[in-house]
């Protein structure tokens, strides 16, 4: 058996031939298989048995053609071959409209349209009926009583009696007497209407061969995702019973009759691309050499594609490699997995074994088998399904007991006082349970709603469905002062470890007459160490859970104590002696670090003493300068030969001498201060003690 797989691409031509065969028979393709994915697409297979050379026609909406071009797979089995696949091309509407003799792009007004028809013969109907040739359209100013001036469009027509002017608003009709121009205008309008048309488009396929053969057509289309809903019945004495339903929607334009249906969970990458609209690329404009000036040439780099031995490029071209790959995929026994719900998936050994329970006795049973399909998971409906177009259906896919334990879940961020009624649910089925709402029943009454996440087999999750008013939780936080754990010095930087303690006491009060299992949730980070209890019940991302079993009408306490130790660094040159003395009083300081810090304090004290003395002398200088200025002003007003003048002059000399001595001392102290600073820096730079 030969299999020819034809992947439809952009290069398919509109016009196609049938190799000289006249009026080939038509094949009636029926949808026989549908696989709906949770990524927004559905896979369709259409099959038929044909004889001789036939054509087949599939109808799709215009917005579906892109998906057809991207995904169509055509097979003519049992010795047949595939002919051309044709579909109506679609040029950009603006480009098509410009190809007509009358351009109606851009929503032209009647005045602009008539201005395009200059020189065309027309018949005018209305109060003035005449025949002539359109000369053009102009705008004129028209006085309208006291309302002012308005601008009107005036049509100029050349008649046998000369040029005639008619206001467009007075015309009742215009007929183009040139049949060719009239036909062009009508075709343009028809094209415009077709651009707005969302009707079906046809894809025609040719199958060439002899005798009876099987043909198959497969494609992907955008489709609503299939959804799941669940019912969960809680049992005080046994395991909960889970019933799952899949909601499937037939959003196509035809009925599904006895279709083999598959529901695939997973998220394969799927996207849309405009392959239906022809793409035109701009072409360079070349000039004759007579008019063109020389331009500097540009050369692209070379690729090593030549086969040195054969003297020709590459051996196999890319087109040949592509054809070989397609042939390998289509050949019997080739690698890869084809989504075929008819072969092997519905085998009896894959059927899950369900225990009999009340819901099952009520007449509901799963109609699906489940199996892995590559990296995905597939539910295959065992019996053929019929769904009218634009209708939906609910199909049971899960109907069995699973493992689950009732718990109360407390998180202060959710509610500061009451926990939530929940269930510690484990997927003990062999199925991948897809996410969806779940309705819970407890004691034969409605208990609440929850949201089931995606669950793989043996995966366990918590779900919450109601507020647990029979249990109260009070949180007490115990404060602990920060503690210095250790001190060390590295190159003048004091590194001290600080310990922070977060201790909370959860007081759980069970007001009901049944034992309660409470899971307490508390934020958790890797930087914290759990001291009490030694291990949590379980960990989730950025969250720890602690399990507390509280007997009926009793109260229990659960202490959760966390510790965090962090390093903090501070340069010793940036802290004063008082802060260093604070660290010296620490109980964890070693003798070496204490001795080093005491030396640092001594050096800082010497430097500070030199600084204070310098600053004191600088203040004295400022005071003497101010006093000298006062004496100078006195000398200006006193007579030079008087005793008062002489006393002020002697005082001025004494002050000048003191200022010189103070400034000299300031210079010495500044040098001393700098020496002390260098001594401290040099000491700190080489200081490494534990």
C-alpha cells in the first residue's frame, strides 16, 4: 500500500487540472474522528471509500481557511495519488478594488466618483433630464437667505447644447451609458460585498487512481476547549466518590454523526497565521543603463554549500530533503505517533476498574478510556458520539472512588479566626484529572464548591469548599529581642551575626462533637530554620503546613518557632566609640575581638583628642581675630600721642603674637590628627580576628 501525504502550503494554485479526466465523480467525505485539545484547537478526520478518479469538496468559513492551509493532510490509500488542492484565492480587498476601471477604495463620495468618470457618457434623470459627457465636478458658493453661504457640488455635463451645470443634490439618478464602465463599477461593488461575506469557502481535492480505495483528509481548526466538572460525594466510613463530566461543544457548521471522539489534555503550542491573503513584496525599480549612474556595489558573504567531490552544490537540495522527510513520515512503520482514536486506544486492558457505589447504581458510568498520547493524555470515548452543530454535550469520563481525608485548613491571611473545611485529595485513579470546578456533597446535602487543579496520577492536593464554623483558631505571637550570635573583624569591617526568632502559638478549639484534623499554614522562607516542631507536616512553595489533631470538644496548642541568623557588616571607621563599647558589652565577644576593639577605641580616642584640641584652638583664633578687629577700629578714632592710643596699640601687638602662636599650634595638631587617622586606618586594614 502506498500512502501519499500532501501538506497544503501557500504555493497552491487556484486553477488546477485533473490530468485530462472529464467530470470526475464526487466523493462524500464524512467526519469520522474528532480530537479536541485543551489549547483551543480540534483535530478532524474525514474518511470515504472511492472508486476511480474523484474530487471531494469541503466547505469552511473564510476565517478558517488559514488553519486549513496550515494543517491540511490528504491521503489517498491503496495505490492512489493526490492531485492539486484548490481553493479560492483572496487578494487584499484594496488591491483588488484598484484593479477595476472605477476606483471605489476609500469610500468615495458621489462627487469624487463622478470626477473619476470625466469623459464618460451619462444620462441624467430628475427635474432636468439630459444626455451628455461628464466634464467634471466643481464646488460653488451658494447664498442661502440670511443663513449665510454654503458650499455645494456642481456637475458639469457637455451636451449637444453646450456645457450644462447641475447641482448634485437636485439629481434623482445618473446612468452610465458606457456598458463596459458600468460593468466595471458593478464588479467593484460585488468584490466589495464579497470582502464582507463570511459565507463558506470551498476547498476542492483531487484523488487520482483506479479501483476502490480508501481516502482520508485531516485538518486542525480553532475550537472551544473541552471543559471538565466534577461531583464529589464524601463518605464518613469510606473513600470519597468522584464523578467527572466533560463538556464538549460542536461549534462547526455540520452535525457530528457517530463520531469517534477523543479529549486530549495538555497544552501543545498552537498559533494562527495569515496564509490565505496573497502577500506582495515591493520590487526594486531598475533604470536603463543609458540613464543610470554608477553606484558602489555591495557583495554578500559566501556560504560553504558546494560539494567538493561532485563539483555541485550540496548533494541534496532543501526541497529534496523535505520530500524525503515527508515520505519517511508517511511510510508504513515510520517513527512518530498519529492521533488515531480507532487503533489500540480503546483496548479492554486499558479500561479502569470501578467499584460499585450509589452514583454508579444511578445509571452513570464513564464512557471513556484513558491513555497517554505522546506527552499528552487522552480520553477516548468508547462509543460513537452524535452532536448536532452548534450544540453541546456532557459526557461522563470519571466515575470511581478516590483517596481523600477531610481536614480543616487554617491560614490567617484567608480568615483570622476560622479555618476552611477542606479535603486532602489524592488522585488514586490512572487518569490525568483536568482542572475544573468540583461540587461537594456531604451527608447527602450540598457542602460547597471547590476548584480542582490539574492532577496527575498519585498527585495530592488540598481543596477547600466551606468555612468551618465548628473550629476556632487564635494566634499568639511571642516577641524575642534580637541577639548577637558572634562578632569578628575582617580588614576593618565588623561582621556580627544577628539571630531573629519568630515564635507563634496556635490555639485550636474544636467546638464540634467530632474529631478535627487541622492543617495550619504559615509563610516560610529558606532563610528561616524551623526549631519547633522539628519538621512540618508538608511544605509548599513559600509555605509550611503543620498538622494538629484535636479531639471533639477539646483545645490543643501548636507552637511554631522559626530562627533566622543573618550577617551584618559595618566599617569600624564609620562608627563611634560609644557604638563600639556597645559591642564590647556583648556576651559572645571573644577576647581577641575585645582586645582589638579596645585598641580601636584607644586609637579613636587619641584621634578625637587631637581633633578636639585643634577645634578649640581654631575657636580661640576666631575670638582673637574678632578682638583684633575691635582694637583696630579703636585705633582709628584715637589720637596717636595719647596714652589710650598707646595702650590699644600694645594690646593689638599682644593679640597678633597670640594669633601666630595659635595658628602654629593648629598646624601641629592637624598633623597629629592626620597621623592618628593613618595609624587607625593602617591598624584596621590589617585587622583580622575571630
